[in-house]
């Protein structure tokens, strides 16, 4: 993939940082498979994909915690940490079986890439399996920086992962925009001083319009027309 020589004079932000799960890709089926395999090994009840969706987004430790609590088995921190290696074995083995790009993801990534806008990825998913998914879906070339949940000492909603991603892209926080689907994305962006756009129908159990983003789009296809220069970012209702 050839990169444009320089950023075009579009008036767009200097960088766009994307969330992954629920924003660009639907990874819930594979995450549910791994979680259910772990639950089965531990003799617990399993969950439907739809029940797992709102458990996703805060990192694999939280997914395990939420999955076991919903199965009637609350876990302490030590119990979660003990299960993490096995979960990652199970998930890595199936992470690309059903995970797919959300509608409009590739065109919008191509749009900003061709405009010369730096793009990064900031996810709470471990970086190794993140890169596996990006490579399998053939979108890794769009991102100048990829930050996973284990890339820094913190995870979203802490600002550090987002700020690290933006720094790697060579822009200032005020010249970037975060695009995600959850309260963790809003929290990280707010703490970092970065405007934030949310897409609907992500993995949060709370309606996107209630999460305090600057703007909520109806689909990924609306994003190019929803940020400067085409429209000012505004507080969502």
C-alpha cells in the first residue's frame, strides 16, 4: 500500500485514532467462543453472543470477570489473573474465525488514508492478537500506530494509551480525533483533551447518545462529513 506524499490541505484533524472492537470490527462471535470454552472447562454455564457483546471493551480481564459473574461465579482478581493465559490461548486460536469488518470500515479507512491523514488504533485488546486480526483483515497498513491493552501501563478509559498512540503519530492531542463506541473511549478522550465521535450499535449496553461524546454518527460512512471541515464537532444530545 503506497502512502500519499503528504497530508492534503483538507482541514481535517492531523490524526484520527480508532477503537477496534465494536467500532471497526465485529469480534463478538470469536470472543464469545473463547469465553464459552473457558467457562465450559471450568464447569460453568455458557452465554449467547448477544449476552457477551456488552461485556466487551474493557480488556480481557474484565471480559472474564463479567462472563463468570454472569454465569453465577464471581471471581477475585487472583482468580481472573490465573485464567488469563488460558483465555488468551483459546482466543488466539479462534480470533480470526468469525471476526469481520463492520460495514463501511474499509471505505472510511481508505478515505482518510488517501487524504493523507495519519491514523492510529487504540484498543484494550492485547496488541499481539490485535495485530493478528489487522493482518488477517488486511487493514494493518492503514495505521501508523497500534496500541493495545498491554502496550502501556494503563488501559482505556485512562488517557495514557490514547496519548501514546497520538504521540507515535507525531501530532498534538488537540489536533487529533478519537472514534469509538463506548464509555471507555469517551473517558480516555476526555481525559486526554481529544474530541471524540461515537458510532452506534457497538458493544456498550448504554445508548451511544448518552455517553457524552462530541458527536454520534449513524454509521461509519457518515464520519468524513461529520468532522471538520464539513461540520463542527458538537456535543451529542
